[in-house]
């Protein structure tokens, strides 16, 4: 049976290969710190598969070490030789639309794999672990796309793909680790009881009589707690336990399905506004090599505010009709 | 209430533009210490949190594929392609992408888009190509940043307000499983998914309207010429 762990090893191998390339790169200004960061990241992807049998603390220590290395400016991208703009222009004309094939292979194979292979069983054992078909599909798709790319584009050395991968990965830099660090923070906040504290505060400010005010507190609580945690999933149970269920459903008789569905989407408006949702709002600017790393959030805020108002209006009407 | 100091550290850290990795590490440790967690358990929490969240980072696996195609001119090809479609401005192109992203996400096909595999290699170069075609070569950094930000935003908004219409997505399952387990209801996942449709339509109308005005904004930015952000460090 194929499990998602195999795919984590594939990703770990890519990070590790980046670390090795940097170790061999004498021209790199911060060679050893960068090598340490990417190698630790790669090894941690492997180690993470065995935390049920191995102790957790070496992984925890490695994660803190990576955060400190990358967070204190000890990593920076090296210079990786690639093609020039003129070479790319010429190649774009000669290769034509075939250039889209590798990139398009990724979604097509991912989806085909997730839909098709999830039902395949060999000798009674399912081929893919339950609930992991999309992750596994992505891993298979990356390998398929690399093969398509090497066959169609015919690089002199196929290993050049790893070098180009390193170039892009280094340009993203420390932001690679941030989404996972925010998940760690969310877990620590939960264990420390931050959620219950916020819920208690929300419960205090809800008045007894006003249905409208209670709806607004629920929606605002979803959005603002999402802004702090970076994730509407963390806000939902807390705000629902504090306001959504006891006040809106039990006291004012709101219909649960529309209330909770739209309440979650009010939280999503918060996700659009927060750097804490790093994988949505900070990693893309890094991947696109933007100068202003907060511009995507600034662009999203007007839509988020307008949509939040729409959500409040919907929550005032739909659950009570 | 003491652990809430961790939240304040996060807010202050981001406001002061400290490196987010350091801010998050300190805030997490501070909150946990104030809640009375022993050091050993905090270090373990870093390990288990990392191990359980590895799936978020899998998106970076596509970078060797994207990099290889870029080496042979993928972005340039995307620009060439857009230069043949005369009516397709940056705003209209992103509007079409927003629609496709919402629709496919609503059908559960969230892996069709995404910034690493779709926006960087294809959508952003096309949007920039459309601007370049209309206004000539070499966009100022401020303008290309604006196009990049809008390309990424269309992707994010599209997937956020599309995926909840699909019954088997995480958010819908979280709502039903949490509410059913806590309050002993039997919410229908399909009901939750259907109630996401009004917001999805509103998201398309609101953001679509802003995208249609993007072309005018970019024209104004290019006409004003001087790069106002240049003099700030």
C-alpha cells in the first residue's frame, strides 16, 4: 500500500538535494548556514515519518534550530546559472506550446490518480492509503511531469531540473518553513488554552436581547480570531461554542446549517487579510519574487471587507427564515 | 488569560515587521510557558506539529518541474500566447481565471490551480504579457508587483469561495463533524455545501468587479510614470 509518507520522503529528498547542491557551491555567500537549513528541513521530512517509534525532541529541536537560522537572516539565495532572457525567448518560439505540457501534467495526473487509483485494490489490499489519494496523486504527478519535461525539452543533463528547483526554492527562502511553523503555533496556542480564553471574552460581550448584535459578534469573532490564528478551522469550534450555538441557535432559534456554513465563510474573509495564513498570503509573493511581500494582502482586503458585510447580511436573514 | 500574551507577541511582531519565523517561535514558547507547560513538552510540540503538517509543504515539490519548463521559456511562451488574443486584458484574463478556479474548486478539483504550479508559470506571465502588449515593454516594478499580487489574489479568492460548495472538502466536514459530535445533530454535508453558494456568487461579483477595474488602475499607474515607492527603502 502506498501512503503519504512516501510522498513526504520525495519532498524531503528534494530539500536535501538542495542542501547538497549548496554544500558543493563554493560561490555561495552563506554556504554552510543555507546548507544546514535545507538539509535539516529535508531530514526532518524523513524523521517525521517515524515519530511513533523515535523520540519527538530531536525533531522539535531541529525545527527550532531551522526557525532561528532562517529567521535571523542567516540564509540567502545563491546564484544559480540558468538560461538568459534571450535564450528563453528563442526557446519559447522553437518549442511552442509543448512548453505547457509539464506544468499541465501535474493537475491532470493528480486528479486522474485521485479519482481512479483510490478504488484500485491488489489482492484485497487497497493500493492507496485511505484519505490520502490527492497527496499521493500529487507526488506521482510530479514524477510524471518531470519525465514529460525531460522527454519533451531534452535537457543535456536531466539533473538540471533539480538545479532549477533549487533556484526557485532558494528564492522563496525562509517562507518555505513558515506555514508549518504557524501550524505548530496553532497547536501550542490550543494546548495553552488561548482559544478558550478568546471564547470567554466573546461570551462576555454578547448582549442578552439583540439578535443582530449577536450575529455581528459571531461573524466578527470568526474573522478576527482567524486573523490571529491564520486559519478559520481553529476559530470555528471556539466561536461556535461561545456564541453560535448557545446564543444564536438555542436562544434566537437560528437554523444551524446556513448559520455555520456562512459563519465559516466569514472566517475565510479573515484568512484573506492575515500574514498568519502564510501559505496563502506570504508564500505566493515569495514565489512570485515580489518586492512588497504584503501587497497580496493589501489587494485582498477590500474584497474581504465587502464580502464580510455580505456574509453578515446573509447570516441575519437566511438562518432565521 | 496569561497565554493571550502570545497573541499580543504575534500582533506586535508582525506590526514591527520582525521576521515571522522568530515571532512565531517566541510567541509559541511564551504562550506555552505562561500556561505552565514544561520545556520538554514544548519542544515535543514543535516536533509533532511539524510532523503532522508536512502536507502543507508538499506544494514546493513542483518547483523542479516549473523551473525546468521556465529554463526553456515557459513564461515567455505564455506571454507570446496572450499577445495573440487582442481583447484579453490583464483584468479580463484574471476574471476568467477566477471563474475557472471557483468552478473547478466547487467540483472538488482544487489541485488544478495554485501559485507554484499555475500562477507563477502560466497565469502571471499571461497577465503581464497583456499589460506589456497594451503599454509597451518593461513595466516598472510597482506595476509588475501589482499584477503579481492580483494574480495570486485571484487564485486564493477563487479557491476559498469555491471549495466550500464541494461536499467532501475539509471545511464542510469540519462543520458537520464538530456540530454533530458536540450538539448531537445530524447535519447534512450537502446542506452546508449548498448554503455556501450565495457567498460564492457574491465573491465572484465583488472580486470580478474589482478585476474589471484593474486595467484602468494599471493605466493610471503607468501614466503617473514616477515610481513613488522607489524613494522608500
